[in-house]
């Protein structure tokens, strides 16, 4: 699952958490845990494109003059 999808899922959990009826102390613990998860996945999602770019092969430029013309 991509980090962006996980962030959307965590946002949905935060949205419905207030309607589940947990005691206030449990809500605080859940919000802290979800906040830490959101921070971690946000940080990791910012790192993902750099890894993908590093693994991609470098583009090869073609010479304007081919060897058969020279």
C-alpha cells in the first residue's frame, strides 16, 4: 500500500474516532498514536520519489550524426 493511501486511511480513522465512544483517556492515546503514524508516513512519503529517481536508469542521448553518415 502506498504511503499516500495509508495517510488517507489514517485521516479517516481520526475522523471517525470521535464518534466511537471511547473514554477520554483512550481517545488521547489514540490521537497521539495516530499523529505519530501520520508524521512517520508523511516523512517516508517525501523520501519515496528520491529513491525511485536514484534507481531509474539515466537517459541516453543519441548523437545527431550517425556513424553511417560520417
